[in-house]
C-alpha cells in the first residue's frame, strides 16, 4: 500500500474536516493535485476533498463541528470548508450525465470509481484518506505518475469531447509533470480534435496557456502543440522556435520563468482572436514586444523600462534575433536604471511651452542618453 505523509495531511484543519464527514458516516478522500504533488515531493496549492455526502449534508456536518461552510459551487456539488484559516474544496462524488465540450451536466454518485472515471488524467485520479493510504481506482495512476506519463483516463477522444480545454491541459500537464516523451495516443487525439479549442472562451484559453508557459521548460510541450496543429488555433502566427532559446537565456541569466515574456517570444498574440489577459499582463506584453523592434542599447533599456523589465527585454531580443546579450549588458542595464536625467521641463520654461517644450525636452534627453548619461545640465541647456 502506497502512503503519503505531507505536512498538510497531518495538520489539525485537515483532520477536523475529515472527522466531521467521517463522523457523520461518510467517506472523505483527498484527491487530485494535492495527492499527485505529495507523491512527487512537491508542495500542494489546493486541497480538494471528495465524499459520498451530498452538499447539504456536508454543510450540516461541518457546521455542527464548528467549521465554516461556503456554498461556492453547490449546484456542482462543491462546498468550501474553512478550517484553521485554510479552505478545503469538498465535492460530492459525481458522474457526467451530458457534456457539450465546454461544460458538463453531472449527477451525484456514491462511487469513487465513477468519480475517478470522469476525471481527465490518470495521475489526477489518485485518492488518499486522512491516514495517508493512496487509492488508485483506475489502476494506472500510480504507474503513470512514477513514469512521468500524462495519459487520459479511458478513451482519449471521449475525454476530450467532454471538455475541449483538456487538450490544452494535456500539454500543460506534460510541461509540468511529464517526462521526455509525450504520450502518443493522447497527442494523436489532441491533433484529431484540435478544432474544438476554437469554441472555448479566450479567458479559459488564456488562463491555461499562461499556466503552461509558467512551467520550468515549456518548450518541448509547445513544440508538440505546434506539431499537432493546436498552437496555430490558440496563437495564430506563433513561432515555437523562439521559446527554447529564451528558456536557455533565462537560465544563464538566473531569471525566473515569466509566462508573459515567453508569450512575447512566441508572438502570434496580436493575430486572430487575442488571448484575454489582465491589464498588467497586456501592458507588459506590449512593452516587451515593442522592445524587440526598437534598437535601444542595454543602458537605455534600463533607463526607459527599469531594471526588471529591461532584463526581460534584453533576453527576449536575444531569443528572437539570435543574438545573446553581450558581456556587460546587464551591468549597463543597472547603470541606466539608476540614471536620472539632469534636465526637466521647468528648465525650458517660460521660453518654451506646449509642443515646442515637449520637443526640446525630448531632444535634450536623447542627447543625454546618447552620451552614456554623461552630459551635464549645463551641457544640455547650452
């Protein structure tokens, strides 16, 4: 019997939630990402519990135990239980009744096996009790996880037709948890049904793509997306060949993975139907993309964009243009980021105003930057 013993499983809040459900005569199983990550020795972000108790029964039991219940998705069987300041997503066993490729009509179930059968990948259909004992209802999850093999449960195409977002999740999970070789049956199914992603909202696609690009090295998974015809349907005009060089340059520079920077390297985000991103992400994407077209020195990038954005712009330029940063470029960025222009608009007033004032200030600043920030205020005003 495989067992896990992560800190979250031994915590008082986890025991309190499970005790409330099991004390009422019901099952309580941790499932999905938290179990998978514990087996991989990685941190868990979400703590999901599944049970045979119906949502109303879950609420009654946890409230009787002094815990807080929030009906966050009660129509789908999900109740968020807050214990010790931490949220646990408690969802009733479910089975799919009807799907349309984007959402499913579900019915509650009393069977862990039915609940497991409706999940996406074998490695996500692993369950464990509060004692840490792991259960593998589909019989393949533990082996696939050990082999770093991302595989759909049951029939690949059937799983995809239930929700076409699973195509993007297939590549995302391979980037994060897969090994050197992508599952050929899953890849073939994604290629055959690639058109289905076009019916998904740009918000859902954008969310999934950014999670994929945040992986330590998403380049092999993105290359497989391109080969299967999925990438062109998500990012029309994207060039996957620029991603691997960027990841390499990020590693050399000690730069943390940045999905926005990697999206800029891929390109294609302006053509077709653009991804729906947050306003800060869109602004950063615009700045980075424009930096490739503008032939600014490393020092000027630091001055114009600030240290962090300038470093990213320099790496992006290196990946896209095939010219890695030169020795000293990052030091020049630091210099530029600290530089302060010695003249301001008031130095030209009241002699100049309006557009003329703007032109004079811009010209003086350009001369100062071109001098390597060496010209003084007196030089510029003369």
